[in-house]
């Protein structure tokens, strides 16, 4: 009971600092506290709270609920969710690492811009928002006004280039963006950009019929929109996540995972404090992408065990460049080769392991050579799939 109370206090403290622009701990550390409380007390009220804004602005109710998503920290957790949500296809969007904002329109004209707040009521920062890139005073398509009334939701981000040039003293882009958007005088908001991903009309007009059409419509309205990928099954989602993990450093803004949802628009689910039919598939400090350079064979008791040697990466604060490949069956199942881009994981295990291989151009890859002869006695090794070994007893 004392640990639950301690976790409640810590989560409330860190939520407040997060939503007011100066996060005290990393997302990874916060998620560990959240998951611990969820394990100890799944129905704890604090798990249903989103956060709270400062008292510097007028409070305004949202058009659409701005709740918190369910999350998966690794492929295993995502597959558990996917078993309960068997879709014909999975729409996958970047999970933007910024500050949520809702734009409220009446007959095509912007009336208010409201922060996330507690998920139901946020701060009215309209004048600040109008200075941001990607915030439209009115909605036009092909020169004609779109008489949309309702809410459009997005994420306020700061690009890496802007952060490096003007706000390098801030810990990260998200903190810098959060701080600027809530300044009373609005100074610096011109350095921020809004990227949108959701919309809900309140005027009884139909502008789109599914989630993909929604993104297309938002783009046609002149907004910067989130990147969208369509995957056929959960394994394709996991493979796509690995590719994004590898390439996200080349993006001009921060993302901390992917958002997975179904094609149809589920208004009932969206009204929940914590929607169930979509999930945030987050990146983890316990995972990294690297390039396999060679395979060494560890010999013990006549058994030959493959060990991957790859470019050094950091996993949960530790630098590593070696990981287990287990056995020949594992290597063949992974289809791993020298030069392969591999996902390395360390989730509580002492020794990291290669979890998966990212598909790439085969021209730059070479096959891994398996030892055939015992180094000790010269006998031909036996490959039984789960084990490569010398048949001679030692």
C-alpha cells in the first residue's frame, strides 16, 4: 500500500512538470512508474488522469476528448493487444513527441486553440497558436472556404534545426516547445510547428469516411499531417517499427513510437478517457538498431554457440556490441547475414540478443560461415538445428 501511495505521488508530480514544459524524468522512466502502478493497482484513479495545465490562461472545453492512449513497450505487449484487435489492416502513424493542441473551428474559421489540459478542459492559447507554422486561420480547398465546424487535433513540435540554432539550452525539443506555447506574451511561438492527425466535425456534415481519408482531407485543407503507413498484419507492424527505429534520426523532429489504429472511425472508442481500439507502440531504451559485422563461435563442452558482433549501441544506459544468436535454427529463422541491420534487445536479460532483422538490399550482404570441423579433435560437427556440436564425448 505504501508503494502505491508513493507511485501516485510521483506520477502526479511528473505529470504536472511534463504538461508545464519541463519534464523531470525521461518518458522511459515515467512509463516504468506507470506500469508498476498499473500492475499493483489496475483501477487506480490516477491512471485515468491525463495531466494539468498552468493557471495562466482561460479554461476551455475540448470538442473531442484528448485522452491518453494504451501503450505497448515492446513487440510482445503489442501482439497481446493485436490478438484482441484483429483488423483486416492496421493504420500506423508516427507518435509525435511534442505537445497536444486542439484547433476549434466554426464555419471554417479558427475560433480557439486549446491545450490538452486534463483531457476534457485545457488552456485557450489561440493568440499564441496563430503565430505557429501550420495553424490555419481558415480552411480552404481549391480556393473555396470549407464550412467545417468542429475540432482538429495535432501536436506542437520544435524541429531539431530550430532547437540547435535557438534553444540549445533546453533539454530537448519537446520541453522547449511546451515552454514557448504557454508563454503569456507568445514570444517564440513562431519557431513552433503544428502537425495534425485527427478531426471531428460537429456540423452534421461528412468530410471523410475513414481514418486514411481523414488524413488526406486534413492535408487538402493545408495542414502539415502525420506520416501514415498501412500494414496488413501485426508482424508487418513490428517490422515497420524496426525500420522507423533505424531511420528516425534522419527526421527533422522527434517521435517516440507509433500509433496503431483500425481503418474505420470509432467515435465511441474515441470518447473514452483511454481509447482501447488504438495503441501507442513505443520505442524503448532496451532496443536499438545496429549493423552486424561478424559472427564469432563460442565453444563450450563441444557445443558451438554463435555470438553476433555489431556496431556499438546503447541499451538502457549500457554500451554493447555483442549479442547471442542462440543456435543455427535461430540464425536461419532470422535470415541474418553479415551486413544485416539487426534489432538488438536487452529486456532484463544479462546478455543482449538479436530479436529481428530489417529487410534491406541483399547486394551488400554476405552469408555467415558455419564451422564444420571441431577445432579440438578435427571431427565433423553435427548441426541439429537447435545445437551445433562435436559428437565426440569430452
